[in-house]
């Protein structure tokens, strides 16, 4: 669930959140309206078959000084609902966290206005850490609410995904036969001012 080519733990791992004691949350992600979408294209002799899976209920914070902290949990990945329990049980308690820093002044935009900025995000898990710059678009949708999304789809290399432990048996269990070289990723979230 690499966010571009290297953020592959997003698709196969869960997360725990470690908040900094010195950073008070100023904005919170709305889990009911925040998710990552991944589009898998299975190339078959009868034609391409497109499937979209999600990491749902993203719950994280952005502190007063702009530090973004976003946890992921294995149960948030809906693709695993199609995987046998014995296989998901082998994944254990894998953990990861997405972190980054944004300019708090971005939240000062007028209602109805939007801005697009590049943000460096880092994903860290027990055996993996990588960073990439992601173009994010923020729109102020209300007095205390904001919509954040990727300005353009990110590209995850299928070969990078397949190098992850248990990735191949999981994808085979779902029924994929010959995935396209890239998997487009989109981020869509609602962030509210912490009261």
C-alpha cells in the first residue's frame, strides 16, 4: 500500500502510528473519506481485465508544524479479502508508516481554492524504507475541511511489487495471471481541522 515505484509495502503490509510528543495534531484525516486506490491490469489472451483495489480508512494527522504521519494496517487492504486465511496469517503483524512534511501555510487558502505542491513522502517498515516526491493537490472545501489528492496517478512497477515477500502467492490467489508492467496509484483524502 514505495508510493511511486518503491512504495510497495502499501500493497502488502499494515502499519502502526508513532506520534511525536512534541507535535500537537492540528489536522486529522477522515477515515471514512480517505484511501489509496491501485489499478491492476491483468493481460489475458481474451483481453485486458482491470481491477481496482483500495487501502481504506486512512487515519493520520498533520501537526501544527506540518509533519504528516499516516499509519496503515493490514486490515485496510481490501484485496486481502480474497486471499485464503492461511496465507494472510503468514503475513503476521507487519507495520509501516508514511511520513512527510508540508507547509502549514497551505491550509490558509480561501474556501473553494486549490493549490498543487510536490511533497516528499517516506514509507518505513521493519525491513524497508524509501522516499519519493509526490505531487499533491489540496482544495479547501469548507471552513475547516480540505480535500487532498494526487495531482496525477503515481506508477508502481509490478516487478518491484513482486519482489516483496508473499506478493506472488497473494496475487496468484486473487487470480492475476499476467499483470501489466505498471500499477497506477491514486491518493484521495479528506482532512479536517482538529478541534
